[in-house]
C-alpha cells in the first residue's frame, strides 16, 4: 500500500481549491489575444468535416468572424457551468478532423473539441460570439467557447455562498442528479459539490442567465468529503468507477482521454493536475527517462515509482503507474490504440478505445506490432505527484 503523508495531502488539497476557484479572482483573461486565438491556425490546414469532405475556407472565415475577438476582454464577468458541457475551439458544435483515411485521424479526434467541462466549474467570461449563442471563457484548466445554454452569470454574493469551504466530490461515474424530480445531468467522477447548510450546491439560472443557489440531494454512495483518505479501499473505489470507460478525445461524448483520466483519478484525493499530458509533468517531482534503454526504463520505474502516486509520460499520452506483476511495471490508462504496421507498409492501429490496465508494451503479442513505436520506447519521464519538484 503506497503511503501518502496526511499533512502533505491537506496542503495539496488547499492548493487544489485555490486553483479550482482561480477564474473568479481574475480581472481579465490570462492569455493575450494572440494566444487566445490559437485555433485559427486550423484555417491554414486541410481539415475534414463529419462527411469526410474538406472544410472550406469560407467555413473557417465564418467561424472566425463569429468568434468576435474584437470584443475580447469586454464583458469580464464571472459565471459557472450549470451542467456538463464542452469547451470548443470555435463557437460551433460542428466537428473538424484530419484525414479520416489515415490511422489515428478522423473520428474520434475532433480538433474543435478542446475539453469537456463539468457542472459546477467556475468561469471567467471574456465576451460573446457575434451571434450571442456562445461565450468565450477561462476555467481553471482551459479556455474555449461554451454554449450560452450551459452557464449562469454570478455575482460576488453568490460566489461567497458557493465557496462554502467544505467540498464533496463524486466518487462514482455517470449517476443522475435531480432537482424537484427533474433530471439535471449525469455526474462524472471528480465533480465537486460545495456543502452549504448540509445541502449540496448547484447553480440554477433565470431567463436572463443570472444564477441563483440550487440544492440537490445526493446519496453518500456517490459522493465523499474531499480530500479522500489515500487508502486501498478508496483507491479501489475510484479505479473501479472508471475502468473500461470508452475513450473520449478531449472528453468527447462525456468520456475521458488519457489526461482527463489521470486528472479525475487524483481529484478526489485533493491533488490538482493540469488538463493535458505535458502539463501534468509540471506538478510533482519529474524524473527523466528519455535516454535510457528499454530495460533501464523498466528498472527505474520499478525502483522509483510509487503505485497510484506516479505518472508515466510520453509525448501525447500519460498513464498511472499502479505497481508490478512478475517484474513487469503495470499502468492504468485510457488509450485509443496501439500503432501497427499494415501489410502494405502503411501505419495502422489496433484499437483499444477504453480505460485498461496493461504492461508498458500493450499489443506486443500482435503480429504487426511495431517495437520502435511502442509505448515503452517512447516514454520520456515519470512524475511523483505527491512530491515537490526539485528542478
């Protein structure tokens, strides 16, 4: 059983809460406008729609115009998500893909999907889209476009009430919540609920999108006070909640990709992770593995890795180290697939498409497995999330 110092955990949980509510402390968007509009680069690339046809320049021009960045940082107000939603790169539900005929491209890799975002997430609002159907927002982990249907504007009085100081977290996945018998949403594990007057808080809204406190009943089967103690029972509870979940690029279809998986795994324990795989290497003690042989990588992971408190990183993917079996390191991760080589010499994929426990060489038994491009070969480092980075 891994040991997690209780004092350290409380410090990390305090830091978590500060970062979670950080958008409500902002006076303007963190990024300058050139970084906020990074998504415009897709207009210069060959992108495909859901019908597998090339997206026109006119489509991009229309979306860029509707993005209304002339009004960047003009609303500067606070909001909160009133249900689960999606942060989009452009203000539209329409998707855009790289070449669907190539392995690792096409569905589910919608590049207009920046990230899913949970109910009860604090937001800072920059401005409306030109059609006023969307708002450009900053959350604690990402920026992007949110449908106006999924937010409520809030004032300082409501913020004070929402920040109760006592927070519960969902420890089960995909359970429904109701208000007066009316369905609100299916709750994802890692969703945070303030406790106020012994009731769980959400935000409802009036016709003009102004928010007000709303309370919901949730069984203690589904939520616990944050941070959870780092016990084997709690580790098992969180792990069992998300194992076998379908892969969801950027949180597509309200499922998790690799970094959403690790972020949500650690949330109940009060450990804050950034949203993308590289960002998750920046919190905790990072150990370089890139220049080691395959054997040496395994040895270092087995020697230094703390089960369930260690991340294994390679470009574009991140995994949770959970221990070893017969001398082989084991990882828990949500992964799309394993790279293969087809008979015609083209790159292929063996699709896994869900959260699984594997060795560092998943797919090794496949006849067209590519050793040079397997996970172990591409590992760059490991992160001890409960320890400070000495760099």
